[in-house]
C-alpha cells in the first residue's frame, strides 16, 4: 500500500468564539494545495481512498486533492485524523482499508509528523511537516507494527 499524508493548507486565523474545527482554508492555502496535488498527480498519485479529518480545513484540503487527482470516490471522514489523535489509532484506521492500493490522508499537525515517524518505525525522527506538504510512505506489509519506506516529500515552495 502507498500511504500519502497531506497536511491541510494555510487556514484562516480563529475568530472570537469560533471553534478550531470550523476554520477554513485561505485562498493562498487553496492555491498552494492545487500546486502540490497537480505535482503529485504527475508523480502517479491516483488514490483509491481518501480519508480526512472532519475539521473544515482538512475536508477542504481533501476536496481540493480529490478534484486535482480526479478521485471518483467518497471522502471518508474519520475522527482518527483529528489533531490530538495518535499514530496507533490512525494505523488501525489504515489497516481497516488494507485492500486499497493508494490511500491519501488529509489531516493536521502535530499528528502527521508523529504519524510519519511511526509509519517509518523511527519514533525519534523529527519531521518539519509544513502546511500543504505531502509525504509518500510505502508499506510492504500491513502488520500490527508498521515498517514503511519513505519514497518522497513534496512541499508547495518547491518549484
């Protein structure tokens, strides 16, 4: 399985009384995500499943990815991808879909840097996971303890 971790794009600052989960992407954030998704499509990304955090900015990120990657399926919202989740919970969610070939996850920090390290079986690994960044990790086995292979990392600032 190929696992793609896509951190949400730049989001608006929270307004007084606004829930964190309701923050939307900015226009700049949307634009940068389109660039990353187009580059990923050229690199062969054709997700068979897209999982997303239920937070608005992550759903909007997943929607942009789905459009740019010509994904025809439904977006699957899961609480396993909220910011304060943990890598083990996400791994169990991924394993529930082990028949999929390419799974794209749209979510947040600090979860995604910890998740990438967990999937790579390198818990002390530090990853600077910027907004709109996309990482590909390949899994040869879907065992209880992941041992992935980092294939690439793509950020919107690369031209």
